[in-house]
C-alpha cells in the first residue's frame, strides 16, 4: 500500500494536507464524486509514494484529488476478491 512509508504517513498528518483535504472536501459538499453518497475520504488520483510525496503538484493539487465514500475508495484500492478493505479511520482491515 502507498501509506506504508513513514515519510508518506507523516505527509497525511501534516497541516498542509489536513487544510487542503478539508477545503477540497468542503468544495465538493462531502458528496462522493463517483456515486453521490456521503464522501468521507479525500483520495489522490495519482497515489502518493515515497517518490512523489515531496511534490506539491501531486500531493496538494486539487486536480489530483477526488471526494470519495468508503465504498468507492475501497473499490479504487482493492479488487472485488481482495481480502482487505479500509475502515472509517483509513486503517487496512483483513476480511474475515
């Protein structure tokens, strides 16, 4: 997963990311851009990696963001038969 690196994790806890994601989600009225349900996740279209985490054109650019509900976010990151999913807090959970 993309958030397995401490430097990437640190970015997701930064004030710059929190401010950017909150502003973006507010601009989309917290509506999922794929299914129109309630959005809770500000998703990066181009995934954040150790190679691009220092590039604000990728990490903080609204053109690279998408408001998603948990269901659509899980579809984005995990295939139908995958054994994992994201919970409400963004933790990766193994399906039982």
